[in-house]
């Protein structure tokens, strides 16, 4: 279960000013996290395909082992993607503040909910005033 998963309490919202200041860098990091997560999920599903092939070959225990590893990788793909993005942001100093913003959101809301809320705010159409 994600840290900060929904426990019935309302978590504090994201800092809109910080998000506005770091919009482009946060968007780049969130896109990178999604891209990494997609590749990890693809690898996990490929592991399931390999497990199916092994099962078809009659190697039941090997198939069970590969399927188990694929399941465990898929179960934690968001954490792996965040870790790889954290490493990348550590190498690129200009992304340190944006990564700190994402880390704080993850700490308060959990991985899934934080990324969903940040993603929703990044892709929200700009507000216009009707006059």
C-alpha cells in the first residue's frame, strides 16, 4: 500500500505557487516518471509472456519464478520510476527544486495520489475570467 494512502483524512493540497514557479521542470519530471513507469510495466508484462512460454515448455517452477518476479516488479513500478527519476534529477541540479516539490507531495499524499494530482494540475486548462 502506498504511504499516505487514503485514510479518510483530507491531506493538504499542493502548493500552487511552487507548482507555478517550477511548472516546466515539474512537468518534465512527471513526464519522465510516467515514461519510466511505462517501460517498467512493459518489462513486467514481458516477464509474464516469458513465464507463459516457460510454462508451455513444461518448466513449471521456472515459469512460477519468472511470473513472481514480474509481479513484484509491476507491483512496485511507481516506486522504481520515482527512484530512477530521483537519481536523474540528482545528476541534473536544475531539477533539484522540482524534485523536492514532488517528493514533498509524495510524502504527504502517497505516490499514486500525488502523481495524479500533480498531473491533473499540470494539464488543467488555464483559468479565464468572463467579463
